[in-house]
C-alpha cells in the first residue's frame, strides 16, 4: 500500500498487516537494519512542517523472528484522497531482519514499513 506522510509529502510503500494496528516507517536515523531502505522518513523535515516527536517508543517482534524499534511521532498521513491529521506513527530507529530483500533476492527491500 502506498501512503503519503506530512506536509513534507514523502511517499512510502508499506506492507499491509491486518493482524495489527501499527503504522511504522523507517526513519533516516535508523542505523541498524535499515541500510538499504529508501526512502526513509526525514524527521527534521517533517518536524519543520508540523510533525511532533511524542518521545514515546514502540517495538514489534513477528513470528518469523524479525523485529523493529521506533520512536512515536504524530504527523498527517494520506491514503488515497483521505488526509488523516495527527496520526501516531512509529519511526523505526533499528530493525532486526525486518527489511529483507524481496523473494527474488533483489535489493533494496520492497517496502519501507508496515501499516496495520
């Protein structure tokens, strides 16, 4: 699924996870496990355009053993023509195997995050 985020108008491809309620994308400060992920959420650009770092944290671990850790931000999310202000978004700061190559072994990873 493709979503847009914030006044900074970044676009991300996300995995849709019907078993969760989490929205998370790789952040530009992610130094572990996000090396080949592009684009990444630009915290300073979004903050300059009204996004807020809540200083909260979130993490997720999946059945296959992959995981990520994130800080929680509030920003506008756009899905199609709907604009959703003040959505809570996990900005991934580290990942453990979550951003893998696609099934053909191609890089970069086919997604930049997850939407539950």
